[in-house]
C-alpha cells in the first residue's frame, strides 16, 4: 500500500534523438541513450534496452488490450485469454512453451491489467531466439480446445476466490472501483465478475484473440545483455511475416459527470475495518496541461512518498489514527483515473474519523502550498529511484512497455524527472483545489461481520494485476 | 513432430548453457571487524548506488516465550535513535533519496539501506543508519504505538484463511520448539510485552559478534571497510547467540480442521524438513523441484491444476533454516472440492516417494536450476540477499561458484533416497481452513 514515486519513476534519457523516416522501408531505428526503437513492416514495435550487467535477458510481448477494452458481460475475457495462451498451438502443444523455457533455464509468466496484457520470459542472453520463436507462433496460431478452456476457466475462478472473494480488503476495493466510475471501463475488475466468468465461452475467448492479437497491436520489449540490431533481426525473422489485423476502434467510454459524494459499505466476515476513498483525476494521457498530471504525482509523493511523508507523519504517528495509510496515483493510465487514499484505522478509531482526517490532509494543501523542503524531498527520491530502477531489467522494460501500450509512447519516460522537478508548491495546491472536490469523491468502507471462528470443529486449535 | 522439436531444444539447452555462466558469478570478499562482526562484500560498478544489510541472529526464534518480541524490537529501531525522532530519521534518509528497510523472520532480523553512492548523499544516509543501528532510543510512545499496530496486524491475519492455516501448521509441526510461534506474535502474546523486554532483547542480540554485514555496490574495498567501521564500530562486541535446539522428528500424523467462512479451503500438509547446512540439502532441493517446486513443470501443478482445474496455486517446498525448516505442500480450492484435492495431494506424494523422479524429470530440473542461476544474481538487490544469507548461515564463500556443480552432481537415485528418508507420509501434519473444515467425513 506504500510505494509510489519510488516505483513509478523513470530514467532520464537525454541523448540525441534520430526521428523516424517515413517510407515503405522499415524505418531507421530511433535511438535514445540505451533504448533502441524499431518498427517492423507489419506495424509491430520493437524496443530494445541494452544492459550488460549480467548475461541475461528479459523479453516481453505487450498487447494493447486489457480489462478496460471489455464490454459489460464479457469482463475477465482478457485475463482468461492470457491463461489460454499457455494452451498450445499446432506447432507447440499445450505445456510445451513452459517446458522448453524451463529446460533452458528460463522463467516465464504473463500478466493482465486494465490497459494491457503482456507475456514475458527471463533467460540466458543466448536463448532469446527460443522465446521469440514461440511468442510469434502463439500470437497467430493459438489452439482453442473446449476441454482445456473449461478446466482453465475453473482455475481462473479459483484465482478469483483466492485473490478477491476471500480477501475482505480486495472485495472492498472492487466495490469501491465499481461505484466510483459510472461508465469508464476501469470500473470492471481485471479478473472479471464471477457471473461473467460463469457464462464465458470458448468462442468469446477465440473472438477476443482474433480481434486483438496481431503484430500491429503489439510491442516487443527486450532488455538485457543483447545487441539491439541483432534483436531487431530476430524480431523481423519471427514476427515480420505475421499478418496484420484490422484493429477495432474502441467506442469512447470517458467518465460522465459525477454530482456528489458516492458511498459504499462492504459487510463481510472480517476482523479489521478498512477505508478507501478516491477523487477523479486526469492522467498524463488525458490532461490538457501536462503539469497537472505531474503535480498530482508530486502530491502523491508528499502524502505517501516514504516514512517522512504527511500521511505517515500525521495520521500514523502524530494523531495515531491509523496503523497504515496509502496514497496512489496512476500517472500512466490510458483513461481518466482515481487518486486513491486508503487507511486501516487504529483500534477504536471509527472509519469516519479516518475519513475526516484524510480530508483534512487534503484541505491543508488546498489552504497552504507545501514548503520547498518537503517538495525537494520528493524530488530527491525521484532522482535516486531513477538510478535504483536500473537495477532491475524487468522493471525497466515494464515501464517502457506500459508507456508504449497505453499510447503515451516510450519516449515519455524521458520527461518524467523533468516533469516532476518542475512542479511548484502552488501547482500542487492548485490541483488539490481543482480535483479534490465532493463531485469527484467516492468512499468505501469495510465493516466487518463476525467470522464465527469460535464455532470450530472439535480438534481444531485456533491458533492489480493478475498473474497467470 | 513437435515433440522432436522440443527434445532438440532441450538438447541445445544442455550443450550451450554453461559457457555463459562463469562470468556472471561474483567473488565474495570477507573480513571481520575489530568488534567481531562478519562482513561479506561484493563490489559492483555500473550503477552509482550501494546496498547494505546488517543481519542479526535475532529473529523470533529468540523470543523465548514472548512471541512478537523480535519483530517489535526490530520495528522500533528507526522509531527514535540518537536523540532523533522517527520523523527526523525518515527525513534524513529521504532527503538524500535513501531507502531504509528492516524485517524480522524466524531465524534472522535485519536492517538495511539502499543509497546513492555519491559521497554527499551516502554520508548523510550512513550517519542515520549508524544511529538506528547503534543507538535506538526506544521511546515510550513509539513502543506503545508499534505494539498497537502489531495487535491490529495480528487481528487482520485472523481474517485471512491462508494466514490462519500457516499459523496452525507451524504450531503443529514445531510443538514447543521456538519456530512454533508466529513471527509477529498473537493478540494474546503481544499483550505481555514490555519496553524492558525490548531493551533487553536489543542489548543481548544486536551486538557485533551476532551480526553479519553485507554490502553490494559501487565501492572499493577500502571504502567498504570505512563504511562498515562508521556504522558498526559503536556496537558492543557481545556474544553470538546460542545454538537453537534441534527440531524433534515428527512422531505421529495430525489433522487439524478449522472452520472459516471462506469460499475456498486452504490446505497445508507437511512436516519439519531440512536445515540450511543439511548434508542432504542439495539432494532434497533438487528432489522437490520436479515434484512441486518448479511451477508449471511440476507434478503437483500438472495433476491438480492442469489436469483437473482444482486450484490456481499449488506447490511444495523445503524452507531451509538454521534448524530444520518446514517441508510444505499447499493449495487452495473451492470448499466442495476439499477432500478430492487433499486426497490428490497425498496420492501424488505417495507416488513420488515410491517412484522418485524419472531420469528425464531430474535432468529437466537440473537444467532449469543451473540454467536459471544467473537470474538469481542479475541485480544488486538479489546479490545482496544471497550474500547476506551465505554470511548468516556460515556457508562457504565459494557457495555461488560451486552451486551449479553441486546441483549437477545430484543423481535421480540420490534425490529419491533423500526424499524417502526425510519425508514420513504416515506422520504428516494436515491443516484445512475453510468451510471444508466443518465437513470432516
């Protein structure tokens, strides 16, 4: 529940930039510092990050599709399809992909989110070709077997029970989200409603695959000890010949106006209450003035960027109202999003007291711009994390893949530190005033019911992102 | 045809894997400080950053009946030190972009830091870290607050069927051994902790001879030595913690059913497993891999998930600890499938103990473990965790260099024999938490 700036941060890549040449030939690569960008003739993007610190490589294939692309009634189909992607092709039958990667000392998995679905392998650098061969095969030739589908759907339902149904805070978050948005597809759970999973068919999954899985809707990101031009050659060899699809244009589902505070209560067996509240905010991809998005990012740092930040300082220490607190803002979402505040109250503290205290923290900023020193602490963490994040190929590649897939373009990574550093105290105050209003507020509370654990059988001694 | 492609690719794997390994494995430098701390260090240039972890034999195994004391002590270190408040300490770290971290487990408790290596940042961060390490104040209000937080956290674990199952499992396999109680304490045990307990625990266990200091990053040897001196010279020498008692062998099977209003049953089956320094460590580690330790390549996933769709997550592991850590098989399944899944788990174990791994399974596992070894060392943070573990458990300094050869030396017979000798299917502990708990047949 705490992270933010430190996780969202980016590397400044500020060297010379060669622009795309538009022609019928494959364009010259766009190189910026250690990110090398290519495009295949069929429209597939290839982004390569050189990093020679270890003889390994991360390969990720990103598709522009996720839960926010799903119509109502079909929620969860992107994630179920992600599971089906391991069920084989005519060339590599079910299970063989994983078997080959494992035998070659690799690790692999996949993840589905609101705005993307991605498949990855981590492996010795000289094994990259295996990954690309098999990824290209399953991009266009996936098997759809009814038996496999039925079993895998049961696995996904177990996943939903494990991650959501039996986790009171996750259930609260799901309801919060569904209430907060009226028509923005971010209201839908990534894993899907159980009812939709119960009625999902093999045909639904196949149609989803045929609609969205094509080279012109995909980006390959490779990071590690590799030669970028060689990676590009391999990518051309395996993906260059794949047919394109006509990718549908999504109907707009931008959030309609909200007219007042929205509230939900979740009463389920639990032990500890929980409060989650959020305000509708723009994101970098939707905002007219990009400084607003960076100011919201700084605001999340001021509130929750480390143990010295305001929520920890004032609510956990200070007034001792909460045992844990969080603030989060998704700068790189595809659509308008929510700035979320959450808290687990201290013993005997009512959730409405926490709600008032969180609002007070916002009101303080609305009334008085933060001081310079506080802002500088946020920026210092951003600059440091720009170094730290390079310790992980996987994370770095994920940043690049996300930016490209939500439509911002990977080059936006270069703007991050400058964007955050340029934010003034007054700008933080302005976004707090503009967006943290009742007409954008949703509050959900977990109100525990007894767990009845005391009626135990005789010998008992009681003592956002879904991966495959 | 596709099978042919597969075996060809596996053959390729065998032939090509090793050459790329050698250069990836770093040498660990080692020395001892004047006051008796053991230091492990790997210089890594390339990124201007430093990771430090100071590990003490001060985990919950040292709670001595006061469950939660080790975690509480560890959690209070940065809540006031050297006259600085928690807020001031956090500001010192964060103003230079440093990340402070701390954690307590059963064997170890540690604190650590990631910082930029540039002197003006590192100096500030090191000074704060030194204070937290050597002169925590344990202010009364921080003690009360932290304890209150731990009580809420202990309650919230009681709303997680997985946490309830884990706690019951440890209690059942460890009986009176110090590993039995939960690291973060129980609502009842926390009630009895005092600030005096915390001070005494700190004075006894947070001492130089009981510490391993691990460093990875952009420093040379002289800089690393100077850094170690700065943070730890003020630690009293003290004594290394006593040996823990050995874990008794299980004597009988036990089945524990706990009713909980969840949709799934959480099933834990296991027994005490192996020590970090166990003579059969590698054989058991390799033996578990094809059984339940290799994800989609494992028998458990194949049988329970791929063939029957009974669970999202199913696995087994040996967790090696100073004394015998647990061997555990676990899954979660819809309540009405509880008995079917539990029977499968037991049947798979019985089959595996009888047959052992096939030669092909064993070879695939060895290829995977050795081939993926560089992935365990491909970042400073992973390297830090590894060398801290090597230092803490007194493993040989060439542990990383010899790892692949030791994996490859394990034969199918050896793996099979070790598994048969160690695992006692007639003396396993079974814990089921969920509505399935009420439906005992």
